[in-house]
C-alpha cells in the first residue's frame, strides 16, 4: 500500500507563498441601475475603481489525501486571503478567501508508482461575501523572459449586436475621458487606465523591466468547475463564468544584480442581467474585470 506523503508538492504554486501588496489595481463592473428590474430596460451603472490590495498565500503543512481506490491523489494546498481597499477613500471594497491547489501528484495506491496525469494540474476555490463561491481549474507554464499578456474586453456583449440603442456605451466613454490626461512629453493623450481593455495597464506596468522568468497560471470555471450563487444574485445579476490569469515573474535589477518577485493578474467574472436588445434570447453579459500588479514582501513582513 502506498504511504502518505509527508511533504506536500505545490508545483508551480510554490512561488506564490507569502504576502503580496500592490496599489495599481483597477476594477470595472457594471451593475443594474437603481430602480431597474430584471425584466425591464437595460439600465446600468458603471463603477470604475482604483484600488490597493494585500494578497496572502499560506501553505497547508501536510498534503491532502484523496483516496480513489486504485489510485490516490496528494494535493498541495495554499490558503489565500485577499483584501482590497479603494485607493482614494480607503474603504474596504472586497474580501475573498479560498484555496489554490496543486493536483499533479497522483500515484497507484498499491505500488506508489505515478498514476494517470490529471486533466488539469491547478485548481482554485473562491468565496466572497456577496454570496458567490467558485471552483476554477487550469494549468501552469514556465518560460524565460516576460509574460505575453493578451487584450481583454471589459465592454458588454451587446456592443457588437444589432439593436444597441444610441448612447449605450456612453458611461464607458465618460469614464475613459475622466481617466485620460495630456502627456506634455509625448504631446499625446495618455490613458491613466484603459477602461475598455484593462490588461493594457499590466503591459505598461512592465515597461522598462527586465523579466527573467514568468510562470503563467491560467484557470477557468468552464474547465470542469462552476459558480454557485445565492438566489438574490441569480435573480438580479447572475455570475456565470470566472476566468483568471496569474503571471508570477522574477525581475532582475541590473544596477545591483539582485532580483525581486512580481505578481500580475487579470480576472474576469461574467455577470448576466437585463434582456438583450431587439427581442434576442438571453441576457446581456457584463464583464467584471480586475487587474493588479503586486510585489512580494520580504518574509519578515509576511
């Protein structure tokens, strides 16, 4: 019979252990407008916030054993806590607790020999006090050099559909105007935050940095996971899909020869509310996108 592993394996998650802080966070979310109803017109309120964040990962000391008869799985688990405050008002705007799990340690129960590879090697469970809980799964890849961060759209699904009323995206345009300034050096307008494509900020945060190595962790609730919501959320603003990308980076400081660890993430929760236009079936999908760039704190500060 296989013996219980005494030391958990965390795989690509090991570099996350510790405390991370950052003040470059941005959130874009549309919510039903005050006075609107699920069966009414597509009135919404757009909320764009700059935020500060503390994100802590703690290792579970022992592996978590899943008994599956002929095979066993030993999960290396990290507990995490995320606390987010509005950059300007300092108000607490988000609290989240959950687990990140490395699923790759599977062995034959009798011989201890490696068992079949799992479909996905990384999982994350997340719970927030709005009344949502999620399970997302995915994989990790390590590469030399910097991350390849794709575009992401924070605009609602109806932007490309016929029947969109005039001015439907005006709130997005107004928020972008507030967050655009004139750069006297380039003599061009510069976006403090790209409301339509938040990942643009992550790429700009890396300008001038010498990234030595990147671990990319990509997860999605559609990879065999899911989201459960309380009835109020389901009725009024249902969260239906959760996608997340982490880019864990080692960055070289040329002047000193030292390195530091940086974590960037891009997350999107699809929220569905209000009927689509022109009698089309289904509801409008509103992306709730959050991005941030964080630095790892020295162990004495964790």
